[in-house]
């Protein structure tokens, strides 16, 4: 079985400061990992993915994430937060080795960026 | 930029009624999915569809649910006899090679 944990329900950060949204995962094989963002009354918007290769992946809107196999983590980061980054962020995993395409999502972390 | 679209945005139905939720995936995508999110809970996988057949389904996707791609562009989710616990936001998604999935804005289903 695969699972994702997002330990923080909410993260508060001041505009201009770096932000980190945490994610840990569990799969029986090797993971494909994803971050999505949800703005109010909108669907899930793809931000970035880790498939293989470089552990630091870069995505949309200046976001990046670091894959750490030993810690089974895939934390989302941004060097300088914007007020417009305030939204709900979801981490998701898929097991690369089973061939299943179903994504398993975390419970989400609400990011609040204060001006 | 191509997007996944879903209609209606909000559907209210009475318990026991049939509902059909509609989606238009991105045109060159090959894999199609339905997920749902009950208020305050995680996004949950329901079903995936490839090459005109179901390729994977979850325990939630029982005999009350069905999917169809009737005309090469639309992708539908039918719930035959709705229950109160079917009230949720239903998201359609599509992908090209099966890596990142692109989601629609969702249909909020309210069963009364």
C-alpha cells in the first residue's frame, strides 16, 4: 500500500521569506512524486514531479522540491514566498514498480503568506 | 494552454437518483481518471481508463459507478443510485504518458 503524510495542516510565512511544506511518503517500490496546488474554487494544479535522476526538481512559479530517498521525503520549497502563493498544497505518490497509475494524496497543507 | 473541463460545476440530486458527471480531457491525452474529495478529507482515486476500458479501480468504485468515453472527447462518470455519502467534489483528470495528471475544476455533487 502507498501513503503520503503531510504533517502540517497549515504553514505561515512572511512574504519574502523562504517556505517549506513537508511531505513524507511510503511505497513498496520506487516512487513517482508530485506536488499540486489548489486555489479556492479551482481544481488541482500540477506544480512539479520527481520521476528519476536529479534529487532537486524545479517546477512552476519558482517552486522546487527535494527528493530524499533515505528519509522518504519530498519537501516543497521556495526561496522567497509571495502573498499569491497562499493556497492549499497537496503531495502525491505513485509506485513506479507496480504499474498502477492511481495517485495517493496527502491531506493537504494550507500555506498562508502574510504581507 | 489546454485544460480539462468539467460540467456541471455543481449538481444537486435526490438520494436514489442517477447522475452523470461530464469531463472533456485534454485532447491528445490517453489516460483518464476520476477522483473524489469528500469535504474535509483527502482526494481519493476512483478509477482510471485507458484504451476504452477500465485499467484500474479502487474499492470505492463499486457497481453503482460506471465510466464511459462515448464519443472520443467526453469522459463521463455515472452514479446509478446516489447515496448521501456520495456527496463530494468529483475531479476528472487526464495524462499523456501517465506521469503527471492534469485535473479539471471539479463538480460538486450534493445528494439530499
